[in-house]
C-alpha cells in the first residue's frame, strides 16, 4: 500500500495561484498513473489531472490551460501547479495513485483549497 500525503492547500484570491504537493511513502516510479482529483461541496469527486510513468499528461476541460501536473520520481512527489484560480475551483483536492500489476489504487486524505475574495 502506498500512503499519500497532500499539502499546499489554503485560501487564495480569485486569479491567484497555488502549488499542491503529494508525497508518497514509497517509490512512485513504478506507479503507472499519478493523478489529482477534487471534490466540491455537494458534488462528486472528479479527476482533473493525471500523469503516467512515461510523463504523459491529461487534464479535465475545466482546468486545461490553467493547471499543470508534474512528478519528481527522485522525491516520490507529485505536484499540481494551479493558476488563474476561480471560486469554482474551491474544493478538497486529493492525490491518487494507480498501479496495474499488482493492482493498486490509493487516495490521500486531501487538502482544502478555497478561492475567495
């Protein structure tokens, strides 16, 4: 099992930026996909960004062009750089890890991001 710990959340004004970090308890190099999801109040959790072990990235339309996911295998850490934040980005942000063989899916405890003036 991989333990994931998110950090970097907080209160930011509309138009501002934040960088979230996700530290894994073990090596992420063999994890097939690392991702970020978020859950806003009253809504289901949604995946917003993912990065494969080969470095390929994918983004939800709602964050494309504003958020950037990256991974540092040497530090066993995944990042989510968020820019041009708006109130609709307010949510708890979760880190996710997936491995195909043997199967593994792990979620962190989440970090709160609040966008408000």
